[in-house]
C-alpha cells in the first residue's frame, strides 16, 4: 500500500517545496470618514391662540339701579354678573402679562434652536462672520 501512495506523495510533494504560496492580487482599501450631524427634528409650532371676545360691563350703583328697575319691569335680560375687585383685576392683569412673557421666551428659545440648526446645515460648519 505504501508503494501506491509513494508516487503520489513524491509528485505532489516535490511540486510544493520550492514554490512560494499563491497570493492573489489585492487592492488597498481606502477608508473615508464623512462626518454628518444627526438630523434635527423641528416640531411644528402650535396653532395660534384664538381668543373669544369678552364683553366687559362695569356695574356702578347707578347702572345697578337701572338694571334692577328693568328687571322688575321684565325688560332686562337675566344675566349673571361677576365682579372683580380692583386687587383681583390687578392680579388678572399681572397673570396675563406673565403669560405673555412666558410665551415670548419659549418662542425665542425655539427660534434660537431653529437658527442654530439652519446655520449648521447651511454653512457647512463654518460659523465665522
């Protein structure tokens, strides 16, 4: 059995001893890194505030007497009147001013971030003036 394998080993073994192993041609891989900032989500602004008109009536003793007279005669509409003290009206005014200030500040923050992301997208990273 050895005599049968010996010629095969000699023929194949001798051919491999003096040669260098076959190395296929390879091309160098060029790695290019592209830096792209993450997309910034810009949520839509909320709908504009739609206020309903408010009718203000000032009840003085004279107008109250007129209303009560009309009410007794059956000519006055039956309305519920709400009164606000001068301090309460001042507080209402302060609250509305505080609400306006808050909305202005929130909108300015939103505009700042919108402008910041537009500058980054549009100028290619150059922020010099």
